[in-house]
């Protein structure tokens, strides 16, 4: 009986069983967008320049923010510069799509339909931090 108990104990130790209950890691919730389809926004760039670069695709938006200076320059023909204060409506939002720099969190890619200015009626993509929710 002692041999059987010792063998059972050794096999349990070999399998990594310590008597404590093992818990499976809890999956974290997927990131969520702060903006939703139909939300109205006003575009304002962050930093020293309040104008906003609006892109023809979310993939180019992401590539621009992850690119070196030379690569970013080659992507610029795929963007238009929108004046600060341009009004738009959210068409789509992809949470945490644009990589972060350093310790910042990834940014949302926001698909918009431009509602004011010379680009009115055109769909573009902007980074989430360049949007301000418009009060109705």
C-alpha cells in the first residue's frame, strides 16, 4: 500500500500537481471603440498642428503611423489634409488597429464620411485621437 501511495505521489509530482487548484488564464476582453457608427465628430489634430490627415484606407493609416520617415513620405499621396473643425460622421471603427509608440496604447482607426468642407461626401480614415464627439 505504501509503495502504491508513493508511486501515486511521485507521478503527481512528475505531472506538476502540487495539490493547489490550477486556474486557466482568464482571456481579456477585446478592445472596444469609443466611437460607434452614426456618431458625429469634429476633427482636431493633436499636438502643435490641429489639421488632420485623412487616409484612403485604414491599412495606409496604420502603415503611416508605424513607418520610418522615408516610408511615411511615400504614403502621403494617399492622404488629404483636413482643416481643424471639419465635421464628419462615423461609418466604422476598428479598435486598437493603429500601433502605439512607446508606452502609449494602440489607437482606433475610425472610418468617417466627411460632412463639411471641400471633401464633403467623401469617405476617409482617421486616427481616433483626432476626433472629438460633437454635441447634438
